[in-house]
C-alpha cells in the first residue's frame, strides 16, 4: 500500500452546524479549529487512525471550478516527494485551485480531473 485516505474536505456555508450534525451521525468530536473558521472533526483518538477525519471548510457559495468535496491522501511507505513522483507516473497531474505554492501539500487531479491533495505526513499502513 502506498497511500491512505486521511481526510475528506467539505466546503460548506456553516461549518459549526455541519460539525454538530456529522459528530452526532458518526460519534466524532471536534479535533481542531482554524482561524478561517474551518473545523476538523474525527474519532476521539484523532487524526491518523483507521477512519479519516473530516475538514469542514467555510465558503459562502459553491465554486463551479472546484468540487465541494475532495479527498486528502498521505503516503504510507515513502516520503511525500517520492509519492508525488509515483502519483504523477500513474497519471495524476498538478492542479491549480488558487493555492499560493507555500502549502505543505500538493494539489493534484486524477486522470478524470477530480481534485485531491497529497499531504506531507507519512501514516502507518492499516
């Protein structure tokens, strides 16, 4: 195994309301709050366990150039640079969703154009 889904990122109008809903549905807790209003919810044991966390990211309106939900993955058996090369070799391509270039993750698109992010941290395989 080379990657694991670590996070699902959902753009939404009201992160607090959706956090309450999904915490009840999944028996999750709020793990982190960002200055921009984003909330990370997940299992009580936190990020990196067998279940992915959910990032609820504030946004007033859906953007036609960007899906409201995308997947974040983390390498399990190599560093981020090596995994990036592997993913590009499999047909992924860099994608621009307005990032600055200073982010510690890579924004990519799969062969059909679905956006996903390769995060920096390496996770243990399940």
